[in-house]
């Protein structure tokens, strides 16, 4: 498969037969074999090129680990200082994506590891533009997200002038990159909040499969695919000019009420979601990838997919065609004061325009989704994800030199 910017970006031979099969068959194509290399190489040898028309970390399948870091600009930070920071981030992220040392800030955390599919993705919050005198360049799509019923947003763990999404298939590689980038920002931007998450490790299943969330449900079946003719129109921004090829990222930290959920029998869980738990197939029949038949009825005349099922409420057909590329990770941060698990989903969704992606879907979910009873939205953010970086360029160049 060849899609804009992908042919040279992903460079890997599979780690074992299962991963190799996934690389060949997966809709996003995690990897292709490198000519002249053996069929099997270690998982750590997987690398994703930092450069390209779109940033890495958007269309790639979720890696095993994510580190999220939001930063606020230091008081008095100038556009020139941010330019220098973005140049340092560009140079260093490009080196680390190849498995090379991080120059003067190399901390040796991942000294003996390969790049492990490391990706670094940078986004800008709405406040970034005001602080640097760039308000005229702030896109209208960065207008604050509306308040949704039942939100319980902690603003100290939300928003931020800058967002770093750092992903890798090895936890040490991801944390190493995070610390290096964090140190490079010293004096120009400081940490606002930080979160970590995880996903299924490549090769953990005998055959490539869609991942599961902490509720045990297959999650991500209906994501747009690069082979879809309208994929780019759904995921990538076309303007303003400095953002062409970028995207908009909605972040939500969603705590799952797992103690309550796990008390439900499986068939009740399935009716709330609208899919079988065993294989992800819709309750209207077929396999995981069979389109959901929202009109199908059971023999007793009831809807096969209940009226308040998550897949019905979230379906593009129920939201004027609204769609987004979800790239979620689970998180687990111990227990809360009441003994309940502090665990759930780091929801990340890339889209061309939040007003026609996340917002209408979330409005529908907040009004009629049976799953809402078992979820708490506790942090939120909206970011303009910068376009990719050509060889010789740097992150945000078109904006910062405007």
C-alpha cells in the first residue's frame, strides 16, 4: 500500500510471524520488510521516519506505550525562543526515531534499545497563539470545546500551550524520548501535566487483531482507513496554509467505572456496547468488520442493536457522517480514595475539523449512550497538530516564520 508520505516512513521487518503478517495485512501498514535484511528482526529494530508530509504518530497503529506531556510557555517566551526549541525538537526527535543518541541530552535510559517504532507528535493549544502574538493565525477550529453533560473536567490536567505525544513499543524508549524533549524545553516551556498509557504489544496475539480497552471490548473497528477515498478529508486539515497536512487532536481522559461494569453479565455489557465481547462482531450479525445493521430486528421485533447501544449512537450514520481517527490507549493509575480503580482510556482522536468530528458525536453520546453511565470524562484538550516536517525543515516553520 502506498499513501501520501507512507512509502519511506515505516521501515521494519516483522518481529515474528504474527507481527510480520500484521505488517502486511494491517490497514495502516505498521511495517514493510527492508530489502537486504532477514525476514525476522527484533521488535526494537522497528523505526518510523520522523520526516514526511504528515507527522508520525497519527496513522500508525497504536504502539505499546504512550507518554503525553502538555507544556505551557514560560513567562516572556519569545517567538525566536520557540523557533529554537522546535528546531531542537525536530533534530533530536529525528535522531531518536532512527535509534541514534539524543546528543547532549542523552540520558542513557534506553541506551541498549532500538527505536522500537518511536514517534513524536507535536500539537499547539489555542493559548499558544495569544502568548506569541500569533492570534491572527489561530484557526477557528481551535475554539474551546463545548461543555457536555456529565463532564467533570479537571482543568489542571487539561489544555496546555503545547502537547507532546510520544509513543513506542518499548516503555523505556518512550520515557527516554519524553525526558529528552522535556529537558530541551527548559527555560522556554514547562510541564503543565503528564500522563502515561499502554496498548497491546505487537505480536501479543497469534494473528493481528483490533485492540481491547479495559472494559474488555474490542475498540477501534470502525476507524477510517487510509484506503478509504475520503480518509484525508476526514483526518487532515486543509487550512490555514501553515497547517495544511496537519490535523486537529481531541484528547479526553475517560475514567471507567470498572467495579460497576464488571458486575454486569456479559450479555448486558454486549447490549450496552452493541457488539459481542468475544470477537467484536455487531449484534446485528456477521464478523467484527461486518457493517452494523441498525435496522435489523430480533424475532421478537426488538432492535438487534439496542436504541441506546454505543455503536448506534456513535455511528457516522447517526451523526451526519461525522468521523474521526481514534488512537486510544488505556491507563491505570492505582486506586482512588474510595478504593475504586483509577483506570480507563486516554482518548485521542485526529480529525480535519472538531466541529464536524468529535463535537457532534460527543453531543449524541452524552444524550443517549447507555455506556455513559459507566464513564467519567475528567480531562480534556484540543490541539492543532502541526504538519509533517520535510528534510531540512523544522516543526511549525511555516507558522513561526509567517
